[in-house]
C-alpha cells in the first residue's frame, strides 16, 4: 500500500502528462512529478473530485493504524475484568496477543510516510509512535513467555491487568486526528477509500447505534478563517483550531476553544494577564495594553460549536 509499484508509477506518469486516471472509483490529478514519479503538489483545490495520491496513501495508512490501536484498546477494556477467577491460560493468551498486536501497530505507524510539505502529518504520526513506544517495552517484558513460565495464576492475572492499564493509557495526540480534520487537506485525506472502508468496518462491528447529535451550524464570518484580517483592528473570523493567537495591532490575544467555551487571554509584557471566558453567543471581553496606553480591544463571541468558533473583534487602539 505504501510502496510505489510500476503500475502505480505508470498511472502517475499519465496524470502528470495532463490525463486523469480513475483508481478504485476515485479520480486523481497531480501537479509536478518528483524524481520517483510521485506527485508532491498539495495546492490544488480539494473541494473537487480530484485527489492527490500522497493524500490517499497517508490518510489510509493513518486510518488503518489508528483503527488497529482502537481495536486493541477496546479488546483490552473488555477483558480487563475477566482475568480474575479464570484459568491462567486466559491471562497468558491475552498477554501474548496484546504484545504482538502492539508491536504490529508500531510497525504500521512507522510505515506511514510523512509528507514534508505538511508538517502536521509527521507530528501526528510521531506522537502516536512516542505514546506506543512509551509502553511497548514494559508490555513486551510482562508478556515474555520465559518470564511467564512458573508464575502462579494470580501473578499472571496481575500482569494481564497491568498490560490492560498500559494499553488504556496510550493517549491521543494533541492536536488529534479529529481536530486536524477541520483542515480541508486532512478532511480530504480522511475521506479516502481506505478510510471510508475502515469506518464502515468499525460501524458494522459495533452494530446499530444512536445517530449523533446534530451540530448547530456556525454563523458566517465576514473574513472566513483568515486570522490575519484582524491586524487592522476590525475583523470577524472563524477559529477552527483548539488554540490560536490573534494579533490586533500591537496586541496579541491567545484564544483557546474547549467544547462550547472560548477563553481569550492577553498577557502583559511586564507580567500579569487578563483572561475572559466566553460561553454564550453575544458574550464580550475587553482588553487593553495596560499602563498609560489608551484604547481597547473588544472580542465578541458570535457562535461556537464543537468544530469551531466565530469571533468579532474591534479595536480602538492607536496604531503601533
């Protein structure tokens, strides 16, 4: 999946020559080729049917790796309370399978090629690998067959319970995959054919579920997601990331979004800070430069949901 075979390179050559190739029902169009025949052009409009093969491969590799990790964590959580009172073979079998699964998951993440022009791809993969490698040595030691030989049922059970705890403690990166999906590039990668199959398989395995609660739409933002529009002191912007810095003239506002609450902080160079929590539409906060400086910056929350927030910012600060 991650290698570039002859057939695939031939397809990429056709693409680079100005042709569109349909692979698995998905249309692909690339920009300039690199030396190995791969396209490295991520500038195309991802709202259309065209899809960069590097996006597809990266998205599908990450989706498969994350699904394997989630399956291990789900299975471990189910078995955590079953070891006590069971034959020691139950704990031994889990230890062997969990250690093998964790090694395989680590290899899967390591095999996903990061894209140098999209730094977040490397950071997300590296974050998962760091978390997995943090617990992997101990899991391997606890599951070693030679170490299990001669242990009592209680001791094997204790080891199995420890491994379930280690597996459950593998943390999701920040920003997480779901948070990155608010970026259009990652949204397209997450809708690659392989990722769709992974989600379908997960839904089929979990059975019918309650439909998710609808997310109230965000109000329109006059300046879209362009935070740079606030430099002149008047803007209406959409903040999609959990954390963002917005510069208004010579003043910087640190914006943090957590669920339905938005926190805005301005730190003074001389020390101290002003923090305002905005949790209702229309809520406002006012900030100044401090000292003898005149003028203020007003931040108004126009709307917020789990995907983002819309802020209206006005400033009466003098230039500079």
